[in-house]
C-alpha cells in the first residue's frame, strides 16, 4: 500500500530541454501585457510600444557651438596671424533670443554658445582668435564655411525614427525625447510578479533557527533581483510542502499577478509539490532543463496567459536560472526585443570535464592581468550562498562539450555592475577582509579562498594579482620564502611581501568533553576529526604532524590516516572547521586561534605561522595593488592586527622578502 502511494506521488521529469529549446518555446508563447501612455519622467526602464519619430529638427535652428563672433566667410578669407582683418561689431545675439540683425561683409555680431546664427553669417570665429578694440574686433585666424555652427536638423531630422519599438528606455533616451519636446510615450505595461518559497525546512530571517532548518534566502534574492529589472515584485513568504496549501495560495495570487515565481519544490521527489500544483493550474511547457545547476526548473502557462515559474531551491541554481531564463520571460512580458543576456569573453584558468549533453553554469571571479581577462572558477555547490557574494560572473560551458582546457575562451555572464580591479586568491583568513574594509579596499578586490598552494600556482601562471600564503618548509624551517626562491618561474613572476603572524590551535568544544590532551588524540576511536582542504597551508601542516606521528608510532602514513575518523572530512576555511566542532559534527580540528574564540571553543596552541602575500609583478602598477601594499605599512593596520587575539604584526610587515 505504502509503495503504491509513493509511486502515485512521484513523477519523473518530462523530456529534458536544452536552454535554447526552452527560450524558443517561451518566445512563441509569451506576449506583451498591453500598452499604456506614461510621462517620460516615469518611463525609465520601460519598453517602447511603437516606433518614435522625431516631431522636429534637432537642433531646431542654426546655432553657434562656441562663444565668439558670427561673420561672413568672405570677411575672413585669407586671414592668419600675419594677415589680420578688422571688423565692425554691430551687436550681439544672446542665447534664447530671435535675432533681427543681419551679417554682411566687413561686420561681425557677438554671439553666445547655443544662440541662433543671424542671417548672413556662415561661420563663427572663437573668442580666442580675436582682439577687441572699442566697437571693432581684429581677427587673426580664418575659418572654414560652417565652422563652429550646428545647422538645423544636422543631429536629428524631422520624421526620422529615433527609437524603435521594443527598445528599453534609459536616462539617455529620455533625455533625447525631452530635447525633441516629447512629453509622453507609449510603453508596454510592466508585469506584476510575486515570489514565494516552498519548503518545510525554511525559516524567515530574524526567526530562531532550529537544527536542520535554514533561512529563506531565495525569496529575498529573487524578489530584489526582479526589482532591479524595473518591475513590480512582491515577496509572499514561505509555504510548507503541502500541495493543497501551495495550490490555494498560487490560485489566489494569479488574480493579482501576471507571473508567480516559486523557489524549491521542483525536483519531482516524493515530497516536492510545485510541478503537481503547476500541472493542475496550467499547462506545463518545461519540466527539466539540460543544464547544471538548474535541471529541475518547471514552467507553466495558464489559460489566460499567466506564467508559473518554478525555480530550484539551491541559491546559486536559482540565481543562474533567474539570470538566464526568468529574465528572458520578464523581457518578453515587457515587450523587450533584445533579450539575450550580455556576455563577455574570458580565458579559462582551469581544466574541467563535464557530461556532454548538458550546459553548465559555473560561478567565476574575473581577473585582468597583463591585458588579458581570465575566469577563475569558484569552488562551490549549487547550494552555496557565498558564491553569490564572491562571483563576478557565471561562466557558460556549452552543452556539446565534454572537456574544457585551460586557456580556452569561454563566455561569461557578468553579475556585477562594475568589475573589481584585482583578485586575491589563496589562503583563507578572517583578518584579511577586516584590513581591506578598514582601508576602503574591500569593494576593489575579488576574494577567492582556495588554499595557499592553489593561490601560489595561479600567481605562477599569471592569472591573479595577489596570493596570501602560509607554507612551511621543513628543511629550512622557514615560511613561504623557500617556495619562491626554489622556483625559477616564480622568482621572475612575483615578489613576496611580509604579512602578519597568526597562531594555529588544536580546537575542541568548551569544557573539553573528550579530554583531548594533544594532537595525537586525533587517532583515538572515540574522536572525530575535521580536516582542512587539500592545497591549503594548514592541510600541509596537518599532514606534516601526522607524518611525525606515524614515525613515532611506527606506522605508515597511509595506514595511519585510515585510522583517523574524519581525515577525509575536509573544510575549506578556519571558520568552517570551528563551526563543525561547535555544532558537534566533529570533536577536534586545527584552525586559527581567532576562529576558535569566535565559536566559543577551547583549544591548545600549536604554532605561530607567517601569513604573507605573493604579488604578481605584472600587477604592481595597479592602483588597488599599490594601496594594498601601502596598507601593510600603515600604523592603523598594525594596531588592528594586534587587537585581534591570535594575531601579531611583525616589525618587517610590508617589506619585500624576495625575490
């Protein structure tokens, strides 16, 4: 009986469509909502519903482009510094007046910029090329016919099409309309959208968060994204995974809104309800897209043309589909003809294998070094929230490719109004962002915490500007310097600048319930360890300590790590390690002292390390990079660093260590 019920509830995806097939279907189905006339002051970001013709010439009269003297060309023919001419000034034309004066040979009329050219004048001599003597002027530079004059209709001619149906109005177009005396325009009606989130696990921001629950971010992100597109968008709130409740809510909302957008409940699983509700209310035209992330997207159209759009629940997945497909729907409802997402070209800094037959969207940071633009992949899942903050764009890996090589040119959809000036990619540290913020540099840098080794490699290959590193060399006992000095390419590609010191600790829960006495306890059967990610400097230190432990115990390294419960439980940040311990997902781990304190953990000190900065020599002339190096030399930076528990500013901070 139970299995039969499950089968009735579960519904597999319909035939998966490509993104292009989805857009083609939507193109055919979606029509503008209607036309209304609005004042141009209220027309910003609206879409024109008809071609607009110029009702007049612009400029509407012959006018002067400069302050000077309107003359007949015959009066200044052959004039230069050695052969000047004297002209009688017979009056002046000020801006805004209709002149009654007439220019003839041997006379001049003073004229303001923008004033009407008097009859008989066919050129204007600039003030700079005359000497005034009483009621006469001496001209010592000749002019060509029509020089410094804008003739009526030379910019825009009467009855010329100036704006086309389906174009979106910005301040630029509105300024032109005003200049032509057009006060009102016909535009397509703006769609009214409402966003609701579906999921038993969701809570409203500000509410107490229970274990297993998450705050609804999509509802807020998608609603404000829609508002950024210039449409009326409301956030309805959260609904549970209850088919009847969702059905009733959407049915009611359709009486007020043109498009209802849901987030979550789209995976065709046992408890997911969105597609079942959509199927009852309208005709499903899309249920599953050949794209990653975003496969479970569902779209339906009601009998009266209302749109039901079901976004996936994971944040990056929802945003990707909103930018690439939902925006297209909004554009079509508004009558906008130019709906393709703007893209830029960038070179990949990674090699990646993907499944053929599915388009991939990947969050990337954009880097500009030595005249080239690079796309640096952010390591994140479709459920990542931080990738929305870190990303500069969404890289598109096409459906018909199964392998993308390093250095290939790909398309990227920008997600920021302005590109950031420089990229910092390397080891994670909480204090670094505080330093950047204090010196008003945080908005000028893209940050990608990928680990010391990966950051070093990206600088080595010329892809990023700065890599924070903390790599210990067991042979010399030094941090960072040997890794640069022993690499012939890095010695030419980068300089190493002294940063600050921070203390690493062995962290565990308050009160030490597991009675942890030292690092060797990570091999105990009753202990769950949380590790750092491969490529990080902390991971290298952890593996070094495990190697020392293996020698003491007389056990091979590979055999010992198998005994460590949680060795493969890898977290990419110090705060992530501290959070795992605080929440009970692990008992012990290595993190910065500051992270341990922030999460209320107890700890045992392990070592002090240098957190230095490897800087690409091709980036040294960037203003943001110069300011970053300067901040390391400032007293305010030293004071800030020393105010953080577990950090120290060394005397040589900001100095060049090599190479």
